[in-house]
C-alpha cells in the first residue's frame, strides 16, 4: 500500500474491519452506516489493489496483504491520535467522538445508566459502546486497542496500565417475592436449601462456590444462563435465587421488582478497577471519560449511596 495515497478516514475503516471482522460491527464501532463502510472498503480495495477482507462463514477474514499492513496502519493511527490529543483539547459539549468501554462482572449494568445520563447532559453528541468481555479476554482487547478503557472485577494489571480503584462490592442474594419468601439475612443452611441460577462465566471459576465448598456447603445449581440480564425471567420459579454482586442486586431491585437478602460476611469485598493503557493517558478525550467515570462512581450500596465516598486512586 502506498501510504501517501490513502485517506486517513479509510485507515479507520480498515482498522475497524481488522478488529471486528464484520461490516456491521465495524459500522457500529465507527458510528457509520453499513453502506458507508462497504463503500469505504471498496475504495480501500481499489487503492491497495487487493481484496483485503474476504467474506467467509467465519466473518470477514483478512488477506495476506491485509495482515502485512495492519501493524503499520495501527501504529500510524496511534501516533496520529496521540499527537493530536496531546496538543488538542477535548470539548465534550460539541465532540461527536465515539468511545468503547470493556466491562466484566456486569459492571455495565451499574455504570451504563449513570454514564448515559451524564453524557446526555454534558456530551450530547458523544457515543459510548459497552462491550462485555471475560476477564481472560479483557487484557488482549486493551492491548489491541479494541476498547479505550476497561472496568473490571478481575485481577488484570500490567506495568503499562494505569489502574484506578473504583471501590468494592459484596455479594447479595436476589429472588422474586412472588415465588419465594426469604429473610433479610440468609444463613448457610438456607443458601444450601435454595435452588440457584448461575451465570455461565462463573460456572467454572465461582469464588462464591469455592468459599462454600471450603466450609462444607454445596448449593444446588438448577439453571445456568448467559448473562445477568437473563436472571429476572429465570427467578420466576419456586425457591429459586441467584447470588450476585450487590450492584447487580441494586439494579434488579429498581428495575425488575426483585428482592435481595444479605449474606454471611465470609466472602470478602472484591475490588472494582478501571484500567487504562498509559499511552492513552495523553488522549484528552479518554482522560475526560475516565475522570467522568471516577466522578459518577461504579458501585453502590442498597440505598444507592453516593459511591464517590469509597473511591481511591492508585
């Protein structure tokens, strides 16, 4: 590819296709229509004299030439972005910029509504996409710049990441009052008697279950579901409960009519952290977004207390 001939806008389209391997997902990432991305891909192919991405049953797969130029374009875009951001000033009131936030642990349920409310008031033309990732894939997504920053309950950390504490949480038990009646506090024998719904990502690595087994308690798992969003429907069964972070319990109390019970204080208080590549800290837009997330908070207690009181930086 002759780098002097390529439109910088086409570079962004190429990189979106490179990361997403899908025209529709690339369009969402860029806040463009699918026809616009298809048209840009056509121009890229003409410029490069190569198909670049070939449609297959597994998505848009890159050609050998696309693989050869991807790293160069990634570095060029990163250098340009860092240079412009370091000297420029991000104006949230007028910027049409798009950001991508990666989350695990269902943190999008608590930060999403709060952030959307602030953006509507302070940055009406700014778009934020939440991408749910597992702790195992979150590190790679940050490194490849598929997300701008990450919110995580996992232990991902690296010297080249800025890691900021956003508080901690406890586990709570949620249930539907139309299908069961439980006390405000659940002891271990009651936990053991209930039927449980488990999130799929916790099936093999549930900290909660490891602690229970260490104490000789085994809960009965009756359903395994893909996400927290499935819980309200599956809790419409007798004596069925789910053990979730307290911020998820708070969300469902407010939106789905569920009730929650406290659990024995034996499961610790896992932390919530925001991760940002150090090289991205020069980007005034990403820095603004990170500061806003720190301001509005991520976790909350049962009464939706101001979470800013629990924040600390590192």
